[in-house]
C-alpha cells in the first residue's frame, strides 16, 4: 500500500501535485492512503482529498470542512475516539471503521476526470478484496457510489444512487449511500446533521444485526 504514495499513473494529477508541493512545501501533496482499522466492518468512501484538508495533512477528511461533520458523526456512533480530526498525528483512532477515497490524489477544482477515477479504481478494488471483515460500505456522493460499484465488478446500472439508499452487494456486503458532507451540501442544508445521523443509524442497524 505504501507504494501508492509514489503513484504517478494520472499525469494531470501528478503534475498538479508537483505544482502544489512547490506552492506549499509543508503539505503532504501526494496520494492519500486509507486511514483506520484494516479489519473494520465499515468502510467510508469519499471523493478525493481536499486541497487544504487531506492533501495538507495526509489523512482522509482531516483538516478540511467536510471532515467536521464526518468525524463528529463517527464519534457519536462509536466509530472514532474523538469528534475532531485536525492533524495526522493528533491521536485520533477509528474503531471498526476505515476511510478511503475514490481518487487518492487531489484533483484540480476537486473534480477528477472519468479516466482518473478508472485509473485509480484498482486501488479501491484491492482494498475491498483485502477487507475480509468488511460488511458495510458508505458512499459519500455519486462519484464514490459509482467507484464502489466499479471496484466490486458491478455494472453502473446495478444500483441507483439516492441519499439513504441501501444496496446489497456480492458476498453479503451492503452499500449505503449518502450525500457528501461537503461545505456546499451542509451549508445549503441538502445534508443536515440529523440526515447524516439517520444514515449512521442505518449502518449501526446493519452491523448490530
């Protein structure tokens, strides 16, 4: 997995990260590895690292706006040891949970191209293959939803994205969809804290069944 840190398979993303390293020499500015318990039953899949969040800290959803609601909710439902994630070395631990992204590198304007999503997908597929204990996958947004289906070897038409939707995957796994906990979605109240907690209640029901 550590070899992923040196991945340059997407020329546009590799070039952009090289520019970011010059502009922000103290930033991680490399592919961001998954974070959490390798034997977790819950995998959270986001879109891609944020410029001043995971791309800076080197840990998914750490130090950016989208991570505020995510880690707060993970803590409420017992998946995180603390409600805030501010730096990779802050001591936060995930419990029975792992976080990854559909695309491991920062994309310009937070918009990866379809070819980049496809190129990065084998990494997510490998994560799913290694995760023997995995039972529930939470997809944050449509891109993550599609990436999970691709990684699981399913057609995009197999499952339609909808907030709170539940989809059965091969091997007894379940995919649950949520709107992404982005600044735009939370500030426009497309996704409220209550909405997000409802999704995690679904997840707890699945895991506690």
